[in-house]
DNA sequence: AAGCATCAGATTGTCGACAATAACTGGAAG
DNA sequence: CTTCCAGTTATTGTCGACAATCTGATGCTT
């Protein structure tokens, strides 16, 4: 899905990684499920060697938790986990904004603006389908992150943290007025970057992420209280 | 070395990971070296399966770079790499300080202070031996990072970024007046945390890290100019 | 002579089987 | 009836071998 995955050669471990990762993020493999290596190997029709390679990378992006000799479980979504994750996200994407304001080329900025216009039109067409919003949002953030030009920051955000972020968002959903507001916030952020105002872009991005967090937090609280 | 490694069971992959990682950090396997799986398997007397598991984790902490079907190389130390890495470090350890000022218990703070006193005494005894300073510094930063109580932040800093940080520091060295100053800076940081002044602790930590960066940067520049 | 295609060698990716460890069931003792 | 212990089963960790791919050298063509 992300550009960093298309290095040169695609291996079986890469393919099954994408499949399982998508299944976890979308909830097809529910949170908290015990991972059985033989079962998954049969299911995806390959040996355990590439499967274990894939599991190692899933652990890397915090989608599963392994304990030696005991196996792996799909991570559980929790309010503390969400807070810790978004605390980091605010800080790192804020930094990404400051660096993007410094390093993004005019062409890259123009491309992001074109992307936003495109999102706006598709949003009009497919109103209510939150999945497209989700994809669009991820794409916007991804562009800004790349714009930071810091390889370690890019790696941490887009390869390690973002799949878990998407898991929270996909499984707990974006609702109501939040969807339309996000576009305006994206616009404001890219404007600040275009003006080379890193401080402002940082601030706006932090608020944008904080708002998103509150939204998911409420869903989690409602879900939690209704169950217990 | 770090507490996060002693989970429950120690496997062969864990052991060889620690061995190879130490060899890379200390420079026994020089930067830029091509990694040969069969050779390392013979050298450490095990099969390629656990070795590959170890290599996957080394890639995770940026000590090696793999390209599919082509093999792995030990990472090269560069001035751009150092800057990108320390840019992140400043931000993340600054955050860690703010969180530590909020979450560390009085007892944890007292332990860090005891640790610093101990470092001071051992420094007097073993003056000049920069390795002990190195270990002590890592230990101090590690305590503060743990004090943040944010599991994702802890994981990124101590499991992913810190071995590369250590590689820069061990191979390019800490020299002269920097060593003794570091202790004072550590003292000031833990004092700010003890006063629950997260802002100040953040600022002091950023300066501390920036100073460390400049030190290594100079070494790299001298080394670079003397060669070409 | 330079550039490209082809082939040999080595390396990585994948497979199935074995060994070591952990989880589960059943039974016995308190 | 509960708790602890042992045997059984299933799972993970490791191994050696095979297949697919890349690297480098050789020879041919232009």
C-alpha cells in the first residue's frame, strides 16, 4: 500500500505480510486473537519460514505481541494504548510538519494541494463512506511525513506506528462532523507549510491529531461502558 | 544488556542477536561490511533460521540494511545520518523528560540520583576510560526514558534508536571536556524532573543531546576531511 | 574496443521434518 | 470439592536441503 514496500523484489513473506496486516487492521482477525502459525500457514498456503518473517514484522509495527515459546496474539485496543500512541503521534507528526515546512519543494506542496482537491470532490460523490475519508487522510499525513525528509522519522511513523493508528481508526471509526472538518484542517496545515511557517503547521497538526484522538476515545469509552 | 530483553525464555536467536549487535556497535564488524548468512552461521555455530531472525531485528534497529534477494550490509555512519538520528533523539527524549517529570515516582528519582553519584565516584577512579562514561550515560538516559511510562516511546528509543546512537558514540568517541560536563547536565535534568518542571527538563535534555551531537559531528568531519 | 548476452558460482528465500518447550487434560491427594 | 502433580498433546524453535534469484566472469557482436 505504501511506497516503501515496493523496494525491488516481492517475496512470499512480503505478500503474506500485507494480507495478514490488512486482516488485522480491518478486524477480519479480531483483536486479542491467538496467532497459530500452522493454521495461518495452511490458510495462506505457504511454509512457516516466510510466515515467521511476516510475524516478526507485524511485531515491529505493534500489531501482534510475541512471547518466546508461547506464541503471538493480536494486540488489543485500549484507551491507555490509544493515549500513548497518539501522544507520540502528536509529537512526531508535529516535528514532521516543522521539517516539511523547511524541506518540501514547491512541487511537492502543489501535489498535496491537488490531492486535497481530489479528496474534496470524491468526498462529495461518496458522502458517508468513511473508508475513503480514512484512505485520504492517511495519504495526506503520509505526504507530510515524507516531506520531512528524515528517514528515521519516516520509518517510525509510516512503517511502524501508522498501521496501529489505522487499526484504531478503522475498527472504532470516524463519525459525523469530524469527517468534513478534517479536510479544512488539512488545508490549513498545508497552507502553513507552503508559507514556510513550521511553528503554525506544528500547532495545527497537533490539534488535528488531538481532535482525532478525542473522537476515537469517545467511541472506545461508549463501547467499554456498554459492555461492562 | 537492557531489561526489555529478559522477557522469559532466552532463545538461540536472542543470544546471537546480542553477540552480532555488540560486534556491530563496537566496530568488530566494520561499518559497511557485507553480511554473509552462511559465514555468520558457521562463525556463531547455529543454523540460518535463528540467524535470520536476529538479522530481522538488527534491521529493525537500523544497524543493518537488507535488500531482498541481495543480502544485508552493516549501516555506514554519515553526517546526514547522525543529524537525522539526533534530530529525532532531541524530540523524543525531550518528550520523555516532560512525561518523566509527570510520571516518575519519588523512589525512581532517588534511584537515578544514586546512580549519578555512583557514576561520579567511578569516574574519579577510572578517569579517561570513556567506555564507563558511555555506559553510565546510556544508563541515565535509559532510566529517564523508562520514567516516561509510555511503552511506544520506550520501545522506539531504547530498542530501536539507542543501539545506533551507541554505535556513533562508541566508534567516534567522546572526547575531552565533554565527559565531565555530561555529569553536571545529567544532574540538572534529574533536578528539573524532581521539581516536576517538565518544560525545563525538556530544554536541558535537548541541549544535552545537541552538545553530544556537535561533539560527534566534529569527529566525523575531521575523520572525513583527513581521508579525502 | 565497448557494450550486451550468456553462463557459472554463490547467496538468499522457501520447504518439510525434528527437537525443545509450553499449554491442557486427567487423576490423585488433602 | 479443591488443589497439585504428571502425562499427553500441540505449538514454537531449530535444522539441513532444495529452489529461485542475484553477482560476476566470459565470450560474442557491433
